[in-house]
């Protein structure tokens, strides 16, 4: 079958999906979650096939890996999505004009959403559950690294759809080839929106190549600024959690910015990182401060400006010393990706200025960037973290993957 035929099948299926009740949608999502746990061993076996082809030191290995605990969490997220109110049919605006025309703006599905992603099989479950709950079909284009996992997952989903007498073409997985990516990005008339999830290189390619609309979910070069009034105990917990909770995800810390007046506390601030064997690339001032207190084999001078642009996705991060809050803000403006940034400070004025002036989707005070997540925000699973400013910004959950239309009711009025 040609890929264009797949696009047509999905587009046709979206028409039938438009009338599906929220109760029927919730039943499908719950059944998929239950079936995934019943068939846990089969999914993990397929995932192991993928893992066997990837080196364990590859930064994508952790993203690719599934185990029973992670699969249980994914299924819990699907059940959470099923429990949420439907985002469809919500009245956003309502007014009656002087001429008697009644205007109502209501939320509606996009229709068909394409997602291009790399070695993250959890995305397959997340995208399906969110798209179905939001009334849209989905076309998935995963990477070859996760192809066995993705095919096992989509196969399971289709079995559930058939069991519920629902058109199985509401979800389709494209071949893991560059050619299918190109066709998806130019599927005008079939695909209403494409969302890339993955590396900066992938995201840039999709944005620069696509002729269908794109919502950019940017790479996460995330910073934590330890202000001159920062609380050391809070700082230790925040920095360690932001860096080590899960290093391969987009909300993980990539650069610690520290005020020069607090360099004496830097060794304490970084002490928990040594337990996780975090490699530190330090500027001159912070390197001098850490010598003798941080393991020598984990401490290096920052080698180039390019290091500050790096999303490490591993047990590594940079450190930048600044002389003021203004310097910290300037560093974030230059090197940040617009994803997530945080300040650790006990000064209200500095905190408010940071929250106001940092241009990012999520800006924190005295909390780690690891909270940037649809589930943590109480939104259920997410389809990605949007770093752009059109349509959606931050975690893209149910509300963010709907659009709207105007309904106008008249009684014979003419203009």
C-alpha cells in the first residue's frame, strides 16, 4: 500500500470519529491500558529487540527503554486521560450582536495530527490517548530505533479498536524511513497538523521542510540560576532533582548559573551530583571553586561556547558564574531554548524580575525544571512541550490539541 493511501484511510476515519461519544472514547482508552498490562511481556520483548540494537551509553537508550514500572506508569496516564473532562464542545465565547446574530465559539478537533518522533515508544501510547480523547486521528512516524516497540504497541491498540467496532485506521504507524517522513510533512489535504518530538536536528528539519502546519516542541536547554540570596538546602535539592531525576528528558538541567558571591557554597551545592557521577564542565571561576571538593575525574574546564548550547541528555552539565541577575538573564537569553528555566532565590524582587523577564514556556522559582510535564501539571499525558508562541506553549495536553470554530445562528438577517 502506498503511503498516500494510508493518509486517505486516516482522513476518512476522522469523519466517523467526529461523532464518537466521550464515554466510548474513555472505554477504549481504559481497555488499551488494561490490554497493555495483560500483554506486558510481549511489549517488553519487542522493546528488548530495539534495545539490543543500541549501545547502552547512547543518550537515547534511557528514552527507548521500557520496563514493567514504566509501562505501568504509561497505562496509569492513559486512565488519567480517560478520567478527564472532554475538551470538545466547550463554549469559549458567546455573544449576541445588535442585529440579533448569535455567535458561539466552541472547541473542536483538529482532525488528523501527525507526530514525528525518535526513540520514545511511550510517545506512541501518549499521542494515541490524547488524540483520541481530543477527537483526532493520529499518524505516527517513529524512529527506526524504536520500530519493534512501536509496531507492537500500535498492533495492540488496533486489536482493541476492532473489539470496540471502531475504525482501526484512526491510528496508523508509518514505515520508519526518511521517505515516509517527507511524505507526512507534505500531506496537504490529509494532515491538519504535524508535531515533532526529538532532537533539535529533527525539530529543525520538520520546521524547515513541512508544508503542513507545524507546532514546534523544542529541544530543552534548561538552566537553574542560584541567586546571591538562594537557600543552600533548597538549592541542593532542586539542582540534584533537575539534573538526575531522569537525564534523557527535555526538562533535565543542562547548566547551573551561580552568582559569584555564592561560589563558596558551590561545592555543597554540587555534592549530591557526585553521587550520580555527574560530569561537570565548569567555567574558570567555578572550576577553581570545585577543585579539591568535586571528583577530579568528573570535573573539566568548559571547552567552548558551544557547550552552553548543549542539551546533554546524560549525566553531564555546565556551570556559568555571573556577577548579577542581569548577567544571568543575559546568559539565558543567549543560550536558552525557551523551554524551562528556574531561579533559586529568597529575594522577592529578584524572583519577580526573573519570572517576568525570562522568555520561556515554563519559568520556575524555587522549584526544579523537572516539573515541566503534562502529568505533573494535572493535564494528563502530554503530546510534547511547545516552545513556540503560536496556538500553544508549554505542555500540550488535551486543550492544546484542539482548535475552535464559530457557530453563527440567525433568523434571516442580511448584511
